[in-house]
């Protein structure tokens, strides 16, 4: 069993102060509410800069969570229900991804799904099974302490101690309910709040690896040590 | 050095017979030409079914190539110029991806880039460096025989002989210019033309793995055997 938390993920609806910016007049005129639009640097770059969003370099990249999830949920480990995946966002929302869920490869469909989830707090299948669940105001601490309850918390970060994927997997394998934490943001580091919960912090490469690559490789090595194939 | 060919990739502009379908009236009225639109099942599903496209189950999934490329081009192997990547499409177009190229994580930007490439046959940087190049009417044979000239061609397919990623990488490592072939389509198998060029054909898992997972894991094992990290 492995828990994966994608932390401080750059996934949120557009803040009101950004929505009000003149450059987004067309979007406002379309009749959409800010809660119905994902903040996205591709579309809202100037409005983001002009509205002085805090830590804007860590935000507005919903595509990152999409690619990480496509890599995590297509693995054998997830398919046999041995991987639990949580998306913790920059605004302390937490998405719990249930077993056997597949998310759309099409980004447009993923965006629609997430907006539906943000609005309704749940995505339920035709058979009434909950596929995705969103909790508002669930901090990283609360997610760990009241929900996952891991026996080891390992963060992956460029400023950790060097250790390769194989050795990290061997270490995780010693525990019953390990939790691995990867940043879901484009630039910068974990906040102090996240850092304070990491019992170990490892760096995997001298090259700065993107989160979807890190997640893929770690899950693969964890499968190997568990003889899953 | 490793060559990666993504073969028969579901990447093409919308065929005229599909473009003419009544369900796509809005798109036609927008003034866009069929050569300015990628065929996409998310948007053109009914038109695809109604226009009786040949082998439609293998087509209309441009998102697949995007995700495979995001996984291949973010690897250390590609970053140190030891991985050459070619996208061979279902219509015998070939995209040559030059060293150090990064493609956008945003699907909308990727789509724009590919349409620009299809139109202009090249994407050139501000400094005049060719980043992507598209050849029309370059068959899989021609790509291999006149361009890549590999000393071994290995295909990965669910109907191959079982071999794990580590052992495939060890085998590839014996050669100077090996070529690995992965399908860039959602369902079905390689065509007979592709099959006839594969010197070895391996299956990696009892579970059907998606192409982006296969590509990630193979590149990672190839890096390990080459001591790249």
C-alpha cells in the first residue's frame, strides 16, 4: 500500500480580484461566474500579474495535476487498489480519488470534471458509486492526521538529501502505510507548513525533474519491490 | 542512444468526409478549414461514426501523442540528447523532434503548435533553430531505412513475448542505435506494415498498459542501465 499526496497543487477557480481585471472582459461577458472557471496561466496571464496574486508563480497551472494524475492512475499499483491518491490544493481543498477511477485524457473533459467536482463536492457514477470527493478547508495536517494516518511521511524536493527511486521505495516498503508527498506546482518549494510534516525529504536527481516524471518512476520502483506486474 | 518511434499515431487533421457531417455545422460556420482542425473524438464523435472513417477506433485521439511526448521529453535521457523521438502518424506524416525541445503542457497550446507544424512543416525558434519538422508521405519503412537506420527494431505490443522493462533495456543496450516502437493509438494493434519491420516484439505486462506508462518506464530503465541520473 502506498499513499500519494500531491501537495499545494496549482488547481483553483479564478479569484475574484483576478476575474475583475479588464483583460478578462470577454470571459465576464460570457456569463460565467468566477467559480465556474479554473485559474489558468495560459488564459489569464496578464490578469494574474496585474491583480498581484500572492505566490502567483506557484499557481494557475491546472494542467500539471492532470498530467500527474494520468501518470498515477494508469499504473498497475493503482489498478490493484494498492495506491491511494490525494490532491491537496494551494487553497486547502482536498480531492480524494477512489479506487479504480479513471480520469479523462482530454484536458477539456478533465477541466469540466474538476469544475463539476468543485461545485457539487462529489462525482458519482451512474451506479451511485462515489468516484471523486472534494473536501473544503482540509489542511495538509488534517488530511494526514485524521484521514491517511501514515506511519512515515516522505517528501520529494530538489532541496532534499539525494536518494534514488529504488532506495526510496525500499525504505517505504518497510512501513505499512507510507505516504509520499510531491508538489503539484510549477515552481518554488513546499511551504513551511508542508515542510514541517515531512519526516524525510529526498531529492532524486541533479536535474530538476517534473512532478509527473517523479511520480511515474517512484510508483514503478514501488511496484517492482512489491513484485507487481 | 535510443530511438523512440510512436507509430500510427492518432494525430491528423479532420478528413473532408467527416468535416461535411451535419453535426459539425457550427465548426464549418466558424470559417475554419478542415486542415486547421485536429480530428478529435471528444469533439467529433458522431461525425466520425457517421462518415464511416476507416479504422476509426485507432484514430481521433491527439491527446494521446501529447501525453506520450510530455513523458518522453521531460526525461534526463532526452535532456542529455541521448533520446531521439519520432511521431509517425496514421497518415504517414512524420514529426521529427529536435534535441532539447520542450512541448507545452497545456493541451490547447500543443494543439496550436501541431496545427502550425502541419501547415508550415517546421517550427523554428526565435534564434532560427528548427525545433520540430514534419515530413509528409514518409512511411514507417522510409523513416527507419533512410533516416534512423537502427541496428535493432523492437516493438512493444500486448501480443508480443513477455519480457520486463529491465530485460528489454539490457537487450537494447547491446546495440549502438536501437529503435523502440510504441503504438500512438487508443485501441487495436500495429498494422501489418509496421509488424513486418519489428525484429522483436515484447509484451511488458499482463495488464494492458497505456503507451505513456510504457514509454516512461522503458526510458527510465534504459537510463538506469546507462548510469544516467
